[in-house]
C-alpha cells in the first residue's frame, strides 16, 4: 500500500515551508507563484486535505446540516439535494441527526457552531426560544428549513395551502364522519399549519367537526391512531398528515375488513415512492423536497458570499391521484 501523502510531503515537494502550505489550505495569503507550485503538487499527488483539519480555517468549505431524522423519505430527498448542490460548489457536508429530540437538536447546532463550519442548514423540528437565542448569537449563518422563522432566513413547504387542498379534495366526496390523523403541535409546520389547512378545507364543504387525533410520525402511530378512530365509529374518510401514518391506517383498516376506498377513503402527504405500491395506490400530496434542499443550500452560499437573499421562500406541492379516495 502506498504511503498517504501529508501536508509536510506537499511542502517538501513544492519546495516551500510547511507553514506556507498550511496557510494555503487555511485561506491565508500566499504568493501567486507559490500557489501554483503547491497546486501542481496537489494535482499530481491527487491530494485531499482532511475535512476536520480544515475546520480551523477561515473558510473551511464545510457546511453543517441538522435533520430531524434519517428514517424519512422526505429528509432523504432534502439531504440528497443539499449534498448534490454543495458538492457542485466545492463544499462538503457534515450531517447531524436529531432523532426528533429537541434537546439533541440544540446540541447538534452547538456542535456544528463549535466546529467552525462555514454555515448551517437546519431542518427544524420546532424553534424554541433556546433555538432562536443560539441562532441569533452565532457568527455562523443559519438557514432554517421546513419551519417558518420570522427572525431569520427560511425555506418552507406550503403546508397550509396543501392541507386546505387535501381538505377540499376529501370534502368534495361528501363524507359524513371524517378523521384526521396528525402529529403533535410542537411541530408547527405539520402539527398546526398543515392540520389547520385540512380543517379549513373541510369546513368549505360543511364538515365542521372532524375527529382529530395526534401521535408521532411512525407507522406504529398510524396503526394506533386508526384503531382509536375506529373505536368511535366507522369513518367515511381518513386524512393522514404523512404517508407513513397512512401506511398504518391501511394496515388496520384491512385488518378490520374495511375496503379502500369503497368503505373508507384514505389520503396522505409525502408522495413516498412506496405509496405507489399500495393497493389501491394512495392519493397523496407531494412536496418538492428536492427544491427545499436546493434552495436552502443555494441561499446559504449566497449569505456566505454576502449576497442579498429573500427572508422566506415557499415551495409548492402537487397531487398524486391514486385510487384511495372514493369519488361521487
């Protein structure tokens, strides 16, 4: 196995001091002729500086990314888009998973700030006063994804309008008993804004008292909430805040001998690839998660370069029309 090239080796091959090579990688002043010597050796040796060693530099070309979970199709799309865009711009990413834990989320933000990354993309669970204090007192720019952040810069899904669209879509089918399976209100985007949109959409069609139940994002929660809903009676329609919750609803409805959509209509949010495999295919609202990641990364680099950016950018949605909603 060939010996790994070090910065000391680069210095020797370039005929310059190690401190000069270090200054080059850390963004300090180096004469143009000396830069060319170092760059020629780097290319010839295919040298890649250690990412963490570069975090002490003035410009590390490293971006921190905080996400609520790794077990999500939406998060996967966002991370993929961020990574593709940043790699194309010569940046690397450090991804920190908060596992839907607000305290761990704060720790992840603090850790990235202490590592001196060039900027942070923060896909938020919720934004508490502690989060605001940390972001506002950080010298490192932060762009918030998925949650409105009036005190800073954010890129968000159009949760309210998407929810309203779904409520109206179900309302048009003239259901009697409607259930909404959602998540805790600590997640403002999904737990409050999306839910309120659904309720307002249903209200347009005279459905003023749907049954609203809340849990977490898991498949198991979708099952448990659907069981609880069935204890109150057979619903004509179930609107689920995510496709994963809808997967749980499908499972329980089938176990109870209820047909979709003949007996119960089901609708979700997410547009997961797996949703097309359900029988019947799930009708769902798909957000442009790739656009969220791309816009977030693009916006953060603009901030780093000192360019003006919008305070808030909103990404739209589309309906994937399956066969899970009964039509009149």
